[in-house]
């Protein structure tokens, strides 16, 4: 993988909604935050995680449809267990439709840096990506 220019981040966004992915990706690029690699599903996200290193990820996890609310945390586990090209310690934010005590415990165990409740504005995702680089937003520099 080529080196990332200073201040430019390679970030992963896993979200099924195309419009939201495109909006965040284009806005991040125009603000000079870096490149947001988009994945509409877990299979694409897993492939991207194997192929390149990321400095952070925002991952949508939704309830399963079978018997209650079961969140799929497999992608988080793969990253945290070192089964990706990224360091196991990269910052990860998750997007969820509801934050139960049990889910929050699971996310804390997986060292998730930020939980974003749906619905939200695209600006919230951009702020999460900005925090991955440790630099203040452009308006605050």
C-alpha cells in the first residue's frame, strides 16, 4: 500500500444507504480529511479490510431479523483480533438504531471509540472521521 500523505487518512465506512455513503465520502474528500472507502455490506467491508490498512472505521451494525435483536459484531471482532491489514487498535465508531445496556457492554469490550445513534446527520460521521486523525475540524484550525 502506498503511504498516506500527511494529514490524509484512509477510512472505512460500512453503511448500506448509498446516499449517506456518497455524501460522507465526497464531503470528507472536499474537506481534506482523506479518503473514505465505502462498503455497502459486510462482505465488501471484509474484503477491503483484508486488502488495505485503515486509520479508522465507522461501521453500521443493525439488529438481525431472527428472534429478538441480535447485532452482528463479527466485523468488529475481526479487526480487534488482528484479522485485517489494519492495526487491531484503530479507532472504530459504530452506528446503531438503539443502544441497549447489553450492546454497550459488548461494544466497550471491543474498545469501540464512539457510538452514533440513528437517525443522525452526516456531519456526525464527518466529526467521527476527523477524530481519527487527531486534528481539529477545518473551521477550528
